[in-house]
C-alpha cells in the first residue's frame, strides 16, 4: 500500500488545475513555456526568495515577472498598505492617498503633469492610445513589430479570437530603425494619433536592444512634426531604469506613458502619466474599473516609490545586476560557452550563442533551478532591491556548478 | 487672521486632485454626476458605514458601487487575506489557493466547468467575447442597446477616442424584446459569435427591468440554433442574486459568464466561467495581466463565497432590501410622492414619477445625505450582509425626514 499523493504538491495541483482552468493556466505565468522541472505553483515568498508548492527554495530572478522591485514583504510598503487597509480600500470614491500619490508621481516623473490610475498594464497602454486618439481626432498608431504592449484584442501577441478590425489602425516599424519608422508614418497621411514604443527593445526570446539616441530623438521629432502623441510603454521598465522616466538619460520625454508592474511592489496598480497638452483629452474619455480607486495599492505605491528614492534602489539593482552579469560572463568563458547578456543590468536577458530553440539556455536554467536559482531562458529577468551581494554570490556559486555540468555533458 | 484651510478636507482634496488628475477623477466614481453636497473622498469604512474626508458618517447603499457584499472589513475575508498575505501574493506563478478557488467557484456556478481569473469586470467581458470568437470562428456580437458591459474601446459608453472599427461587429437589440433580438441576429448571417446580456436590465437613470422568462429562453434558443455563445454579464449582479448564476430561477444557463465586483468583497478580482464546449476556445486565446495570479484576492474570494453560502447572505440582503423598499413606499405615499423601486430588492433603483433630470430624486438624496444616508439618485444601489435591520430602520428614520422636508419645500 502506497501513501496517498499529496494533493497540494505541484504535480497534484497541476492535475487539479487542468480540470478547472483551461489549459491549466492562462497567460504568461503558464509554466509550459519553461524548461522541464520548473514549478507552476508557489507557496510563499520573502525578499528575493521563493518557495514552490513542493517546498523547494529558490533565489528568484523573475520578481513575479517584474512587480516585485523591493523584494517580497517589504516592511515599509506593507506597513503603509496595512495602515490604509485598517481605514478602507474599495470605498464609494478614492481615499486622500490618491491625491498624495498623484502629486508624488507627477512630481517624480519628468514629463508628467497629471496621472490616472488603473489595475493592468493593458489598461494603461489602452488609456494612452484612447487619449492620443481623443486629443488628435486621428486613428493611426505606430508600434514596433514584435513588441509586447498588453493582452487586449488590439495589442495581444496572439490573434486567436481577435478580429482584423481590432488592429485596423496599427502600423508597424522596426525598433531602432528610423527609416522604417518614417515609412510607417508616411502611410498614415494626416491620420497619425501616436507612436507607442518601449524604452528599450525587450521582445521575447531575442537580445534586448537599447535605443540609439538618434532613434529616440527621431520618434520625438516625428511626433512633434505630426502633432501626434509619443507614448512610452514603461509597464515593464518603470521604477527600474529611472524613476523620472526611462528616456531621461537620452533627453527625450514622452507625451503619455503607461506604468504598472513595479510601481506598487506587487500590489495591483497601473498608471498613465501625461503632459499638459493631453490633459483635456484624458479628461474627455471614459475609462474606469471597479477597483481603480482601491486605496491600499495606492498607499503601497507611495511607500514603494519613496523607498526606491530613499535607498537609491535603482543604483543598487544596477550594481547587483552588473555583479551577476560579470560573474556569468567569467564563468561562461571559463567553461567554453559564448553567452550574451543584453539590456540594462537590472533587467538582464541571458542567451547562448548558436542555441536554436534556446535548448542550451534551457538546460542551463534547469541545472540552476535544481541548485536553487530561478532564471528564465527566454524572457528578460529582473533584479530587486532585496537582492544583496551575498545573494548574487550564492547565485554565482550555483551558476558555476550549472556551467560545469553543462560543459561536462557536452564532452 | 483665519486658520489655514485643512489640506485634507474634501474641498481641498478636490482642488489638489484637479491639478494632478484630468477632470479631478476618472470614471464612475467622479462625483460630478452626483447631487451637490456629495463627498468625493473617503477616509474610512466599516461594515455598512462610510466616513468621508470631512469626517461625516453615512449608512452606505452603494457598497463601493457593488464590490462590498459582506460589509467593509469582514473578519473572515480579512483573516483569509492576511493568512495568504503572510505567505505571498504576486509570485512567479499562482499559489495553491488558485486551484481551491477555481474548484469552489466552478462547483458553485451551475453552468461552469472551468474558470479564468482577472482584475477588472472589463477584462472578464472581453475574455468572454474573445473566447466566443475563438470558439466559433465568427465575429458578430449582439448586445442590448444602452447596456453597460465595461469601459474598453469596444464597449465603453463613450465613443470619445474610440474608432468605428472598435465596434465594427456589435449589433444591438432591445432588452426583453425577442423580436429585436431575432432581427439583430438575422443581420449577422452565419457570423454570429455570441449574445452578451445582463441578467436584468440595470441601465443608468431608468427603471430596472427583470427579464421575462420568454426573453431569457429566446436568447438561449437563439444561441443554440446559431451555435453562438450566450454570455451572461454577472459583473454587477454576481454574488447578489444567486450564487449559482442569476438566471438559475429562470432555468436558463449561459455558456460563458463574466464576474467581478462582489466576488472578493472589495479585493480586486474578476472571473470568467464557461461550460465544457468552450474550454478549448478559452485555452486557445492569450489573455493575461501582471496581477491576475495575485493570491491574496483569491483567498479573499474563497472566504467571501463560503461566507455568503454559510450565512445565506443573499436571502439576508433580499430581506433587508425589501424592508427598505417597503418603508420607502409607505413614506412616499404618506407624503404624496409617487416613487418607483425597481429591480431585485438587494439591488434597488429608486426613481420619482414625473421627475425630469431626476431633480426631485437628487433633492431627496441630498436631504438623506445631510442626515447620514448615502443613496444614489440615478444608479442602482446595493445592499450588503452588513446591513442589519437596525441600519435599515435608522435609514428609514432618515428618509422619513427627507420626504417630509421635500414635501414641505413643495408646498
């Protein structure tokens, strides 16, 4: 007689989920895209560490796919959230913290004169596009080919269940390619409402690519010339690159920007910021959600943004990301692997040369996972303020072992 | 010398908000639609009571426009949320509570074989429509004229910033009008993907209208004949009419249903439920959000749904709503007003006869507000389990005074 299988094990939970959830899970957190051995379910989290349903502990480099920027259970964020929770969360209107957060955020973000809060990154990108259309009376939107801007029918990476009309006014350009941008704009005649662009190229499965200053300036010049909105999609980058806006170092400011993920350290919040020119347009559209005035997530965001400033969290994440990147580069070279670490150090993408279907990268990540480090073989990763030097060094001990075993398997 | 105005008063907060938020606030919670004297900002909430930024206390009949179904700070819900919060909320994947909630919800909802969770009601209605299109390979969607199904470009009550293509495949019928339904369906030829319909008519500013059994059956028969999806929009009604589904008493089951608002007692959560026929379609589409696997809202939902069952919360809300309605009817008649209370007692709409622009209704609500009761003159209201008989009776004391003053002003 064998013991009954644990109904709360990752394997059992997957079986149970497959019965009551189509495909076992929706969207980007579905583990089918990950190498074998990756868990689907997580029982707890603390700082930069996660424990899966089977109790395995990992140093985490996905940060919940971005939201966790200070680490899980950050004491300042959770104290602020709890204080607001004791007062009220969803009420018949906002709490005063809405005003405090909006004041703080518009002061922090260089281009911002106003803000609107929502729940999903997709809410924020959609509000930006609707505002651009309202403010111009035009329809066409330029987006980079392959860029992810959300999961609504107009922008989803999949066209299943989507109609042609949902994307009728989208035109594509190639990231960092000024000529393709201008060609796409030329096709809009007088109907260009906006250009929606990520601060850097962070497409799935390919090297990340920072914008050339010339490209960013060309987007700005094009929008100025056309009277169209430059919409920066900060959903993935916001609060990790530059609190004032990810293109500040390039001297290029957007008209509208979409934010979510990290701004409230894991609490569900999204935001749109805009400049004065677009205020009336933003006031003229109807957008809302049952929980968009929820006060707890706003209190969390205010504490999160303040702490990121107070501890210079971005410099810390950058330094920790660089420490990881340098270590990985040394180890890879020592073991005879050619790897590429692309993007800002605090949002690293790790790819192997000559690695069709990321087979080698997946094998490497599986070996790291077995040793207690959660990496992603095809998506950019994320550092948090909770990653300290000893966590990076412990990670590098693990990756040293993973490279060594990978090299041994090759011989 | 006068004292400096309190920067946290409702008036000061509105001024501050006007500077950093377009129009002072977005969406349905913007107080501009309410009579003069209504607050915009709320400092705290408890049970069925709210305190505005100026410290005024109200017995509340909006329940945060629906989400608060057990009352603010329900101890069971908050204990479950806190227990999950101590473990983890947004992680690299869901927590086990996702499976427990999905199992519970699909067992509870009569038509449901599976579920998907999201954050906004609009997410849920959009997922239903996308699933219907994926599962049929068709495009057309029938919706009732004037019905609210969310605030995305395809369904927003405003067309500012929206393109004609966003609504290219929508056709309209009149609620409870079988002939207009069939006429709209006939215009779709073989391209009908689904019919999206609310369990009852709850349009802004007009009497609520329950569906005739014949109408509900006709929607079902039409969808069966056409192979299209019957999509029930339970966002506003869910967890207040019938936990198994709001058309259970009519014997009519949907293929897909959209849920949000009350299912997690104020925590941000939405859900889609579907029957077996639509499972593969739901698995084939790509929908996601950064916080859709957030575990705290799921733990809250599980506790909320369990408590609603355990205490028969719906029967209680219905009884309290009836007590309110009966009292209002007696008082109105005694003071010579003709009023109409429409819809289910637990989601009452109160309108005055011969009341252009709801001037009389607004005056009545203002008088009630001054006396400590928060009503809405043009939108359906909501009861919660936290409304006890003494709260209703205290409310009726207030409305007696409001009717009396309204009558005095008339003479």
